[in-house]
C-alpha cells in the first residue's frame, strides 16, 4: 500500500490527461448504388440495418462510389475517423482519385480505420483490392464462393462452427451467425495481420465451374480466411470480412477503436529501498529495482483498469543492454488513479521487483507489448548501471575466507619485528667472539 | 656453506667405500647405507650448528618459518578457492617478499650495518604495500 501511496503522489503530469469525453466519432460508408439501396429510408437490407446500428454510436455519412467529391483526408488530417468500404459492381469507380490506394495508405497512416466488406458475387474497387494486397490480404475474385460440403446448413449455405473462430485473437470471441455465404482470402505472413475467422479443413473457395483446377479455385482447407484484421504499428486498424453476415458487433467495435484499446498511463521505475524518488537515472549493480506501470482500457466510452485475462497476454518488462538481462512478467497491484488527485480509479497498476544484474553499462527498461487485437504499448527508459564504488566493497576482514591470509600477513610482520630485535641483540653479544 | 658441502661429500665417500666393502645380504646393505645417511646428516647438522653464527641461524629459522607459512596459504587457497584473491596475494606475497629480502640480507652479511638498514627499509615498504593491498 505504501507503493500505491507514492503512486498517488508521483503519478506524473507527463502521462497524458484522461481522455476527455470525446466527440462522437464519425464514419464514412462508401457503397455502390447498383448493388445496394442504402440512401432510401425504407430499405430493409441487412446492410441498412448495419448502418442504422452504426448511427447509434457514430456520426455516419453514406456516400456512393460515384461521388467524386469524396475526401478521406483534409490536408493531412482525417476527414472521417472510420471508413467502411462496401462491395462494388465494377472495379473502376468514379471516385478513384479520392479512394486510391495511396489515399487509403495515407488514411491509415493518419490513424484512420478501414473496414472492407467483401461479397461472393461482386468485386472490390481496384484501389481497395490493391490496398488489401499490399497489406497481405488477398480476397477471392468475383464469383468465387467459399464452400464446405461437410458443413452445410439446411438452407444449403456453409455452416460456421465456433471452431472457425481463430483462438486467442482478442477481437471476436464467438459468431452470432452460423451461416456464411461469401468469399475467402489468402493472407501473407505479415505479422501485423490478425486472422479472425478461418476456413475449416474441408472448406475451399472455387468459381462457378463444374470442375476444380488451379484457375477455378482460390483457397484450400485452412489456408482460407473468412475474416482478417490488421493493426498497423500506429494502432490504426483494418479489417476485411468475406460477407456482410460477418459484420459482428464485436468486430466493428474493434475496427472503430472502441474495443481492445489500451493506454499506457504512466511508467515509473525506482529503487526498492527508496521508492519515493521516481525514475532515478543511475542504479548500482545488484540493487533491487521496482518497475511500475499503469494500463487503462477503453470501455464504454471511458478509461477503466485493464486486467490481463489470459497468461499469454501478460505484460512484460525487459531490462536490457543489447540483450535482455531480465525479462519478467508484471504482476497486477490493483486499480489506481492515473492522474494525481483524480477520484476515479481508472487504471490498473502492474509492477515487478527485480535485482539489477551484476553488469555495469547503459540499460533500458523496455516495455514492448504487442498482442494481437490489443493496442500496442511501447516504452523505453534508459538508465545507467554503475559498478560498486571504491568504498562499497567488503573489507577483507568481513570475508571469513580471508582470515587466514590476513592473519599470516600479520604474523609475518610480528615475526619480522621479533627477528629484527633478536638480530640486533644476537649481533651485539656475539660480534666479538665470532668471525664470519 | 663450503664446509657443509665438504661434509656431505665426505659422507658420500664413506657410504661408497662401505657399500663396496660389504658383499652378501641385501638388507644389511640397505640398513647400513641408511646408517651412513643418518651419520652424514648428523655430521652436517653438527657442522652447521658449530660453524654458523647465531645471526645466520636466526635468518635460517625465519626463512623456514616463511616457507612453512607460504606453503600453508597455498594449500589453503587450493582447498578453499581463491575468492578474496587480493587477500591471498597479499598474504602470500608478504611471505615470498620477506623471504627474498631475507635471502638478500643473508648474502650481504659481510657488510652488516648497510645490509641490515636496507633490509629494514625494504621490509617496511613491503609490509606497507601488503597491508593496503589486502584491504
């Protein structure tokens, strides 16, 4: 509890302020009027329901791919926080300048989030497809349909089981729909990609042909994915789903930065013996160091303490100089206020105590938390580790091993003194008698 | 020293003649040569104690003491390990250094005042350094 007390005392102003009750985020939905009728009020398609659900939480703008006035970016700022790209009937769209591949990349570089919805019977605009390919997601072409003759529902569509959800993705835990009618994607080994829904072993993606060969198929077995996420290094999020039926609420929340969003509120380290002095710049070898961080999670529009649910997602700290000398799991201490004087306990404090290695040099407290589906947390603090000062070593008589040596050195001195005295004495008495 | 060597040679010569003189039982031969050896040692010892000055004897006694102490520390460091290595070096070097200085004194015994002064001065420096090195 002493630690918590000092935390309250020193929680720094550098940790950015509690996210204000932010303005409603906005979203732009781009669609093809030839495929979907989203602008009329009495539309009852599932996409219209999706959009009206979105409107509960976001300021939604719906525009057609034919609208040439679309602007994703205003100068370098986002015009919309989130972007939804629906299927198109043709590859070439009128707004190809505004929604070009380059503009989409700029958009995610400016922390925009992109949700791409695929379809078995239509295409994605060429720029969107190239953009996804560049990220390492390769959706199946038009008229390629994901099929699985061993898992078929009564209506003749593919039946999805809970096993299709990729374990540990931290984005979607279960599917609300059990039927699937759409395409599938191949993915590259891009490590930022988060596979969400995977094909079963017996599933494949093929065109409407009587026979299967390399030209009429796209994926075989577990190499196919029905929903794929991606979190860029700046925490911008992209997702592709093979069918609008996979537009799970969880997934949309994740893409639009409402779920799985973490924030590092503060990072401190100190000597164990003197925790009231935070972030000392110098440590001594073999000292006890204490490393403490506060992590919040964005829940229902405000920051809340982040609790690690799964040991695989444990927070870890590295104490490293080129190599990590220590790599330790951080243990939760309890909720605390991220800013001094705040009434709300909005952050979870994680901490670990360890022994500074017996090696002097420039060390880094490194936090590098990259788990699929969760915001990346990174921090590094450089400190000096010094060796023992001249007067910090043990004296020889404190070490029992050396007693013999100390005693014998003393004995030599004593014997030497006795020798000198005797030598003079013996010399005086016998000098006359003896000739040498 | 010269007298001692002469005594040893004499003893060896005696052993040789007696060995050539005796023909027959092996054990008798061996016990005889042991007797000769002891006789040689006692002759040497007597010679040593009668001819050497007390100063030389004192120096030799101190030399033996230093060797014994050095051997003791060396055995100890092998058995226990060299953890406070500076302490071992300090203790051991004080023995070795004192030994060297003492031998120098013994060699220069013909100029007693000068050599003894040098000896005391050098020993003081040695013990000063050892004291600080042992920490």
